[in-house]
């Protein structure tokens, strides 16, 4: 489905009259509708499909299709997840405390999980969150859904202003980090290739061109 969507996008671009001005979209969904249509319910896109695009198409076409930065899964931290003090262990609706391992080599490579963990900063077709902000959390109603009890119901928010991206923690239990430093109450402007951690999950923030270059370099995994 993703390949057909992208092929249609290229055909439409080829047939557009250069002098014709595109009407201003009425909503963010209209602007990013092509990509929004192939997002999963949790906000993911397929690494395999994007990699196929990157190998078969020029950078300009790929960048226009993806359009916005993405969060790419890079690592999962080792550690222990436990219930909050004074809270029943069977209270499944509560965020759990994550205690990272203090031993060396406490990061677990997410090379396999990477295939299922590319999140474009684009809302789905029927977003429940305000325009201009991208919400990250454990439950439905967020733009990026991570169903893990170390992730808060609403964990972090990325604000989009004048083409810039600003990360802020949403009062999460286990915190949000950028390049190893935990965020306080102030938001931080994101740069290409920043490493962002939500509880035990690490992601790399990539602009479309950097994503394109990364996908061109990724080699196929040998058959198991």
C-alpha cells in the first residue's frame, strides 16, 4: 500500500502545472495526507517500505514525501520496572517506575525493533491533539503511542513553530532526556541527530534528508 501511495504521489507531482499555485491546505491532515494515510494506529511507518523508496528514488522525491522529521528507534535501556510506592501492583492503569541498570553495556541494540519504530512527526487522519503539537504517550489519543507501562499516559510533547521543533516533557513519571540530559520544565529546540529518550526507549531525531541517507546505508539483515 505504501509503495502505491508513493507512486501516485510522484505521478501527481509530474502532472502538476508549474505555474499553478497550490491552494493553502485547510488542515494539517490535508498537508500531510499522503503520509498520514499509511501510518499505523500507533503512528509508525514501515522501515522496509521507506528503505525501498530510498533505494529506488531520488532524495528530493523522498524528502517531499516524508516532509517532516522522524523519530527512529535506536536503543532500549536495560533495567527494572516496578510499581510506584504505595500503589497496588495490579493497578494496570498506572505508570511504572523504570530503574536503569548501572552496569556497563546497559543499552540493548534495537536493530530488529528499528524495523517497527519509525515515527514521522505527522498526525494521523483523525488526530485528537491540537494542531502545531505532536503528543507522545502510552494511550490512545496521542500522536505517537508507545504501549509500555514505563511510558506515561502523556509523556512528552513536540511543538512545531515556524519550521522548528521544540521538545518538552509532559510531567512524565520516568522523564524525558535529550542527548543524555534530563529535561526540566523548559522545552529544548531539537537539532538533526539529537538522541531523545522516553523512559527506557531511545530515538534519534532525523530530518528527512538524514533519514534518506540512513536508509541508503542500512544493509539487509541476513536470514535467520
